[in-house]
């Protein structure tokens, strides 16, 4: 078994109709229905995140999602999950995360290929 990884995701917006093609957010996620959108996100999540991996969700997990659907969706996701709260996380913050919900988190990332990761882009100076 390969070692666990740490992954990051943001703005999944499960059940948020405005993310679909023609929606007011202009994200143009190519799905005909919100069910297709949500099922596609779950499938892609589980293809990328293994059960032993850690995933940091950087806000806006569910929006306008019925709470029972949020719980059902959350239960189907692989990995150890942590939330850094976004502005649409009233329902998301009630899910059984693997640690306390944070408003800010400092996470040290070391990349295998030697690249550096940091919060602010380089200034070029």
C-alpha cells in the first residue's frame, strides 16, 4: 500500500444549481441535473482520494443542499476529511469532520518533486 497523501479541494458546492451550465456563478459545470453534478463529484472525489488519504476542504462544501442529502453525500466520500470554513458552510460545518472546523488553517506542504507551495504568490522581487 502506498503512503497516505494530503490533498486539497475547495468549492465543491454540492447541490448548488447555480454551478451548472447557464447558472449565475458561470462555473458551467457540464451536467444536465444537480443529481448528475453531485454523483459526478462523488465519483471524481473517490477516484482521487483514497481511504487512507487526508483531504482538506477549503470551504463551500454544500450550498442549498438539504441536510439529509449532505449527510448521505458526506458518508460516501473517501479519506480523512478536514474543513476550513467558507462563506457557504452552514450545513457543511455540521458534518462529522476528522477534526475541529477551522476558520483559518496553516498546513505545511512538502512536494515530492521539490516545488514549493505557499499562500501568497511570489512578488518577483
